[in-house]
C-alpha cells in the first residue's frame, strides 16, 4: 500500500464559504481546482489573509481570506478526516473519535492588539474578533470531544502569554517568539502533554511498521 | 431509522485498539506561525532526540489556515523537517511581511453587507509567490509544480 501524508489547507472564497485545497483527491473537493492548483498558488490562496494579501484567482475561484472564517482549522480538519476515512470502505456505524490515536492542535498565541490600517478602530476590532476566535474554537471543539482529551488522545498547545504583544507582521520580533515558545515548552504542564502526545505518536508509528 | 446490521463492521486495518489516525491542525497567525513550529519541533525531538522525525511520517493528515496552511504545505506536500521549515519561515518572513501594499480591499466583517474598507496590506504577495517558487526550485521541483499528488506516484518517503 502506498502511503503519503495528506494535507489540506482551508481557505475562504469571496462567497465566505470555506474551500479546501489538498494534495490528495477528494470527491468533496472541486476537481477542477485540484487539477490546476500549483503549490505556490495554494500558498498564496491560504495566506491571502483578508487584510494582508491581495486576492488570487485560480480556475475561476477567487480566494480572499484564510483567516476570517477559520483561523483555527480544527473543525475543518475534523470534517475532512471523517470524509476521507469514512469513504475508504467504511459502512454502517463508524466514528472518527474511535479511530483517533493522536490529534494535535497548535495555536499561535492569543490576539495581537496592534491596530493597523486607515480606519484603525474598525479594523482593530475586526482583527481582535478573528484572533479571539481561535481559542473559542479550541474550547468548543474540546467540549464536544471531551473524551478524546480526557483519554489523552487529543491535545491543544498554545502559548497563552507574551505573544499578544507581537504583531502578525512583526518579523523583527521572531527571536522573541522563539524565546517565549521555548519557555512555554519547558513548563511542566506543557511537558506532560508533550510526553503523552509523543507517546501516542510513537505507538502509532511502531504499529504502522508492521504493515 | 437506524438499521441494525449483522455484517461485522470492519475495523480499519489495524492491530491493537483500532486507533490509528494521527492528525495535526495548525492555526494561522502571521509571523507567529513560528511559535507553532517551535512547539512541533519539541514534540518531534521528544519522539527521537538524536534524529527528530519528519511530521509527514507521523501524521496522516495535516491541516492549516492562513500561515498555518503555508506551514502545512511545507510539512505535508514538501515533506520538510521542522528545522527546515523553521529556516524557511525565518527566510520568508522578512520578505513577505515587510513591504506595504496600498489599496487592498476587503469586505468588512463588522458590516456583513458589501461595505469595503480600504487599508494598507502589510504583506507582499509577490514576494511570497517568488519565495515559494525559489523554495521549490531549491528542493528540486518545478516552480509551477502542482499541489496534487496521486497515490501511486507519491510515496511518503522522498
């Protein structure tokens, strides 16, 4: 059996619906897009964050924004996983929850309060709403799948302190991002979660070696 | 109504408890995407400190939005190690996050009507495009290489 890592990036269209671009075929995706999208176009499409990049059009679809709808893609990934593995020969009762060895979701800190743009107040507010959304999404997802988290099959990592002072475009602060994240990595709570999740990943990997 | 079926449900080809999927989700966040990479590096180091594995060998699916999607492409499609990805991210960031572009329009999410606000973009999409193309060429791919892979041509091992 050939195996390759699947990846998907969620992007929004002008219509505000989320579109998934992937390296694998899915009957749920737009085949026309799948056949035409190059790697750099996908990179552009997913990074076309509302306020930052200009829109890009691929095969007639215009992508404006990878961030407004879903800056935390956990729910899209979940749906995508159900569609992918349920379709592979599963019939009757099948739950993704029962098949998850390790689900890891990683954040990029909590909202940056750095305002920008001409209409600073409005855009600042909009961005704040978007950024806050990532932890809300994480929390709601965890509530809905609490057993996965309680049984150490799902983990959320996010540097909750320090990064909020670093603007999303503030590349001169990359050293601080590194330092703050290393500090987060060394915290006891983080280490415990990391040990548990790396254990899961190792188990799963050694299992796959027997195929 | 639910049908009770007598056909045994086939577990996904697996020994043990049948749990075999590993999934990774990456938030978007501009330059702060680096933070998720530093977390991921630590995780990979804990798996094998002397030779941290590639995420694509451990995760069945990697998903991301915005810059998280960019990282997902590098890890999943280009099968890069976390260290390679961090290097690339550090290289790309000054190029793509520096230049100010004028007159970018976007629908205002506060007024969901068609209102548009004019603002200055902070990222440079041409630099991103060029940066990715350079990366592809450095990794021995065509600059217009397609995103898609078919299961018979692509194996996880590069």
